């Protein structure tokens, strides 16, 4: 989620059929009209992870447990356990905030950030007249270095 901006529920809903490995993106999203069926490039740092999860999936979902899609409830329980073991206190949603903050700090294009996060740009001109290609989105997502 740190390298994609997906909400936890959106990440857990990713079906293998929505992953375009050759083109390097995942289509998904929920919640708003701008958020549904959005294109998010797969950051180069997580390509091996995505490929491994996809290659080993038996449920048809990217994230699974015991050959079944992971529910949000189970994911949150596992998250809390991990945070406890690491002696940290973060929520899954903080990954989304970090994603946007890292892109902003790296100088990513605001329209590209909004598209990847599924946000409607506040500026009408930006929202209506600015279009971003997959290559532009890939360029911007790769601005996240760590």
C-alpha cells in the first residue's frame, strides 16, 4: 500500500485478472466515481512481490490466506499483531497518506497523484483538461525511492 496508495479494502479486492503484468499496472479501486477502476502502475520495487503473490495464488485474488481471499477483518487483526510485534502504532490507512506524501515530496505531478489515488482534482481545469498517460503515471510513481 506504501507503493500504490490502495486502501486496505481495495488491496484485498485485487483480482489476478485486474493485474496487467506486461503493461505494469493494476486496475481497481472503490468508494468514489474517480476511485473506481483506476489505473495504478506497479512500482518497480514491488514487482517481485506482486509476481510472487500472483504466481502462487489459488483463490484468484492477489492477497489470500488458506487459499481464500483475505477479509478486511482478518487483515486488520494481522496488522495489529504485526504492529505489536514491531512495537509500532500505525494504521493501514497511514500507508495511503505516506504514499501521497512521498509522491508530493518527490515532486510528482498533482494530476497524476490524484489519478492514482482516485481523487478528483479540486481544480476544474486540472480535472477536465489534464490527461495523463500510463507512461506518465509510471514515471511519477517511480519518484518514490524508498
